[in-house]
């Protein structure tokens, strides 16, 4: 009997000990969960019991310089999501079938999402309201009120397709800016995301309206560019014609800049691409072979056309750079513009045992003044000026003209110049730099340097955005004009401009002449690399000379057409065409010049052809001595209507100018 009692007590002690151990383990576990894992589990519970649907803000609108033309805008679309836990098992297949049918999706993929054990799944993004209205109607007919969400979203749209594509850039599917202005000003444009938060019970069921929290999205700010729709369109038209007519295998670029404030009025590249379809082939040749290309080759092709040549590609500027050498020499008092017989071209000059030829070595220029040397683009004269200044002084002027650094333009991807280090520059290197070869700069660097000459000698920073408009308050913030130190004196500036005018009126730039306007300029031709047999041809012009309002830089890469590759014959005419239309548009008054011919080009006002058929518009323009410009010549002209015209009606242009039609 006593043995039985002892056994029972022992069992009881063991049981109590085991219970005590279990309680200790439970307390330790509870403490660990509460103190160590508490925060993490609380967050997991929140995520499980909260349906958090994002509300994308409207990305800011981008306007041209007038503030009237929209270049990029976010249109309203909708995104469809599902809450699988709120869709009954017997309805899942029916819901998946409807979603797949309405939005033309793969049924099996949709069904997996509808059956997935998660709080929310995205079915389709950025669809038009017409499509989501079909879903709304189906939900009503089938009495489905829970589990399917239709939320407002935004989609980026570019009304002018290829217009200024490398400047504006484009966005990804998440509305993030990926290139151009869209990328550079992404923080200003993107806005702040909102959300709809709805609390659910443990099984995922909704807890009613009181559980819903709505956080409004904040739309992005708007931008007003310095790019003018009309000027950009004129530039793109003539650049495309030049690249096609002259068979420029590597394309081209044009910059139009206001030298007084640094505003980029136009920046065009050819070829360009459709901003609404940035990942699609951009030429007819590529369209025909696109499907057969490897993905790597597709990427290379796309990145090449996205690249903004005007700021990202360096090149040897050639004889246009003689403007920098002339400016520095005049500022240093080494020479003057019209000292007759000061220089003598014998066809070449010897530097440190190396003979460097003039481009016209076969028929030397002979006796020249500085003005005549610039008009003739005579290499030996500018080599001699560089020698007189010396490496140290010459590099000081490169620094003053901001040629040893980037301009700081508000666009992504700007490249820097490539100069030999001052310490390594010997007599031969200085000689070649003096007439624009054996170093590389970007077009924007050259346009900015020439702008410093044109505006009286002050360094200026180029800009593409001039205003930021707050989306909530509509307050306008002006992007400041940034001016630097004086590079050269006003007197030197006036002397160089005077010589540039002579280059256009009598020298190598005469093909850029426009009757009635005082235009100055300088042509350039250089090799694109060493022994490549490729050339870069260019023209930089300033107008009007007595009060410079625009600097135009035309750069054409490897022209291989019958017109050759000389700047005076290929690039200068493009500059003249651009000046002939943008100067009247800017209301620059014509002047009667002594050297003008008796016959002047007549001008006409552009008629209003908005809403007309293309056939009617063509006839109206013909009656007004103008030509129509349509991208697709095979389009049905009798049943296609004019939606926009550039230039606008009322603008005065030269006879036989082309009016760009959008339809």
C-alpha cells in the first residue's frame, strides 16, 4: 500500500515538473514573440489585413516656350486589380474568363492570379476607360461587387510623336522618366503617389466603409521649356532634308540658341524616334529586319537613336574654331581685323619640323588681313596666331570659353571635351588646335562659346527649362539665367562679328546668306577620326549681326552625297534655310543692305488651313506660293484633315517655304 502511495507521489511530482517546464518554455516563447518578433509580426499582420492599392499621380505637363503647345501630357487611364480572397471559389473561373476576354489576356495566367492566396494581384495596367467600362458592365450583369478593383491611373502621351525626341525623352511603364527632360526633371514631374487602404478581417473579408482610408495623390509640377514649337519644327524639317539629300550616314544635329540668355530655342537630331513608341524600330530599313535581329543588336540600335548628339557626341570642330583663335588674338592685341598684308599664305607653314598645309595649298591665298584670312579660312594664319599666344595663354582662353568643362546644360548625358593636357601640348599640337583639329568638343560647347562672342563677350550657361509651375498652387518659379565672367571685351566681340558677316557676304559662308538680313557665320570641315575617310561638316551662324538674337550651329556627320563634304557647300545652305524662316518668325526686321541684289525674295503670310482636307490645303498653299510638307505622300489627301500646321496662320515667311502639316 505504501509503495502505491509513493509511486503516485512520484508520478505527480514528475507531472508537475513537466508542466512547470512547459510553462517556462511557453513563457520564453511568448516573450520571444512579443519582444523579438513583435514588430515584424505586427507588420505582417498589417499587410495581411490591409488592402493597399496605389493611386498614381498625374505626371506634370511639358509645354513649349510659348506655354500654349503641349509637348508631353499624362492622360487618364485605369488599372485593374483583384483581391483573390474576396472572390468566391465558384466564381474564380468565371471572373478569370471575363478578365482574359475583355483585356485579351492569357486565360491560364489570369486564373493563376485569381486563385493565388494573396491580398492583391494586378491584372492589367494603363487601359482606356472604354475597356474598363466593359468590365463594369459585366460585373453589374453578374452581380459581382467585391474582389475586382478598377482604379484611376495615368499614361504618358506625346502629341507630336517624334518632335524634339532626344530632348524631351520618355517614361517607363511606371511613369518614371528614363531620358531627356523626363529623366532630368523627374523629381519635379512625377508627383507623389496616393493610396486606397481598406482593412479586412482574418479571412480577408472587407470590414465595411469605416475601414477604408483614402490618401490623395499629388500631381507633378508642369515645365515650360525654352524650345519653341515653330522654330524646332523648322529646324527638324531642314535637318532631315539635309541628311537625306547629302546622304549623311551618321546623321546630324542643329542647335538654335539665344546668346543673350542661353535659351535653347531648338535642338534637333537626325534620325529621331517616336516618343510614344520608343522601343519600336525607327526607320523603314529597321522595320523590315527588326524581328530577325538579336536583342543585343536591337538595344544598340535603340540607344543610338535615343542619344542626343548635340550634347553627348564629341567631334573635331574644324575651321569654325578659328573664331575662338581670332577672338583670343584680338583680345590680346596681337593683331587687328584689317591690317592689309599683315599675313601671307604660301600654301603651308612649318612647325617644329612638320609642314602643315593650308586647305588651298595648291593655290595659296597670298597676302591677307585677319578678316580676309577668316573669309578664306586660311590655316597658316591661325597657326601663326596660336604660336604668338603660346600654349599657356591659349589654354587660358579655352578655360574662359568653358571649353575645358561641360556647359552644365539641364539635360542628362552631356559629354566633356577631349583636349591634350596643357603640359603635354607642344608646338605641333598648339598649331592644330588653333585651326580646330586634333581635339574634340560637343556641339553644345561650341554653340555656347560662339554665344559668348555674339552677346558682347559674356559667358552664358545654356538652359532648356525656363519655368516650373506648381501643380497645387499654380505658382510659377523662374529658372534663373546664369551669366558668368567676361570672356572678351565688347570691342573684340564687335570685331569678330564684323568679320563673321564678311564670311557670309563674301567668303566661304556665302551659301548661308539671306536677303535683307545681316548674318555672320563660319564654316568648318574636319576628319571624323584618323584615317577613317569620314568627315564632319558644319556651319555656325549669328543673326542679326547688329543685335544678335540667335546662334545656329549645323553639324552633319559624314555626308557622302554628290555635294561633297565641305562646310560651305553642304552645311552653310542649311543654316541659310533655317535663318530664312526663323528670323521672320522672331519678327527680326529686314534691312536694305548695300550688297543685296536688286531682286529680293518675296514674302507671304501663311494662310489658315486648319480643318481643311490635305488636298484643299495643298491647293490653298499653292495659290499663296507655298509648298505643303506631308510625311506620308501616299496618304488619302481627299479624306484626311489638317489638325495642325507649322508655321501658324498669319506668320510671314519667304515664298516657296514649306508648311508642315499634321493630320
